């Protein structure tokens, strides 16, 4: 073997792809029902899209982005998250100038360098939605409700939803000063990263995963205790709407999320099925991100849900059925010289009618081909032999009963189609 997959990446094999396709089908259905249109952005962007958008003080930018120079010496970054690229697309194509709100979703791979662990890879996949142009609490409630509805449709009914408000530029300075006053006497006990964060963005200290820093953060000033009247009113309205929709939640004053662009509402969805990496997704409001990337004032809110972790949770709960090999409608078997071209022509004619057909490509015996037809659960087998071909006929066998009939080759297409139509009527 030349090499294995790079560390932190994982093949999704054919017997696993069915699980992903099922999840993606639910994504597309729920987004259609909620009025979200799909957007597909490049997997790499100019570096400043993330360094300016996500934030220079975040772990993602400082430790996890895949930054590189291309052959033209341009500074590029593999996308570590989905929101900043969607904002860039919103600006480039002036989508904000049309009817508002703009509601979009995406599904695709993201890239972050870090130590691979259960449910966390260096290449991973996210489902995310973004809403632009809606500043009211209704957009927050809809985004959160969509996320919880999505999990419900997949059979995950007991996830924990954590919500918080992290304020806005009006109330952040007072909270920032309170954090500096709180952590100042403890600064020497913080990890090196948090000592740097304390000067640049003390809110990031609350998001540190180091056990000692988490201990030191207990009792830290909460964002909800420093909200300005507008942010407090907004957060109360979000909670009221969630309650009206029957969406259970817990207010977590320590929830800040890991990206600098969040304002006001922040939320996270937790599962206890994947150990320490309990979060299966989250998001929040980012009312100033569009301006940060050079656009006009356009409020926004969205989420990103990790699909690898979702698959892992569903697997642990027995919600992923074994993916069976797809059944075929017809198997075309051949025996003898000169039968191959005729068989292939019939196969393609059947496929042109939308019929799922398999045939032999290994020159196996007729007995081996019939075993293959049985493995594919093909109810109809068309046998083309030298003797039959000389008489201009083929044999059509019904696998369930063993009944078989010789039919003219010229009429085989219509004959097989009729059998399959009758089967559909009986099944319906």
C-alpha cells in the first residue's frame, strides 16, 4: 500500500454512505420546509476572510487553520467554519440588496488542525444555516427551533439545549472590565493562552478547555448580569418564543462559544453519548460580522452542526440501521460467445427507462451469475444464451417462483417492463 489516509481524515465507505445520505435528505427536506436555499462556497478562501471574520484571538485562527500560499503566492485558508464564507458570498454578490431576510444553508467539509479524537477529525463535515437581515428575536427562535427539529426528525429526543446572551458592543465593555478585575489576581494561575486572552479578549478565558482555567472561571461575572436593556429585552423575547414553541432549554451563563463574531444570543446543543466532546453543534447571532468583512450593517444569525459527531451519537443510540446493498430490479445474465453485446444493449435500454439493472462483468458461469442475481435480490433475470440468441429469443425468469418464459428478443424490453409494472401495482 502506498499510504493511508492523512491523520485526522477518514474515508466514508459505501456501506456507511447510506447513513450520511439519510441525514442529508432530512437536511434538505427541513430546509425546504423552513424556506432556506442552499449555497455552496469554495473550500478555501482568502486568509483575511477567517482571520478578520472569525477573530485573531480565537483558538481556530491561532492554532487550527490550514493557511498556505498557492503558486501565485496568494495567502489562502481551508475553511474552518461556514459562516464567514457565506458572509463573503453575501457581500460579493450583493445578496443583502434584495428581499430580506436572506435565508441559506450549506452542507460540506471543513478543516481544522487539532488532535484527532472521537467524533473530531481534521477534515469534518458541517450542516449550517444563516439568516441575514433579521434583527428580531423571531429569527433567533426559528434558527434554534430548526436545529432541534432536525435532531428530533432523526430520532434524537433527549439532547440538551444551552442558551445564553453575550451582549453587544454597548454592554460588552462593562463585562470585559468585570472579567479583568475578576481574573487579574488569578492571572498567574491561568494557562499561557488565557494570560494572553486576558489582555486581548477576556471573554475567551471562559471558553478555555483547560481544567485549571475552568476551575478558576467558576464564579466569574456572567454576561447575563451585564446586559444593556436592549440585549436583556432581546434575550427575554428569545426565551419566550422558545417556550411558546415547546423547545426546552437551559440558560448557561458561562456559554460564550468559540468565535469572536458572536453577539447577543449564543446556543449549544449537548449530547452525553460522545464523552468529553459533548457538543454536537451550536451557533448564535453575529450582528456585526458583515460590517467586519467590509459590508453594510446587516444583522445575522446561524448555526453549524457537526455531522461526524451526529453520526456517532446516532450509532451509539442504535438509530443507524445496517445499510443493505441496493436491490436491483433486473439481472441480465449471458452464456456463450456473442451474447455480450446483445446483453449490454438490453441493459442500457432498460436503464434508459429508469430500471435498476445489473449484469456480469467477470465472464463467470451462468450458475455463478444466478447466485449473483439472488444476492442482488433481483426479482427478474433475463438469460441470453447462444442457442436462444440464434433463435432470436431470451429467457425471462421470475426468481421468486422459478417460472420462466421465452420471449422474442425484440419484445424483451416491453415484456420485462410489464412484469415490473405489475409488481409495483401489487405492492401498492
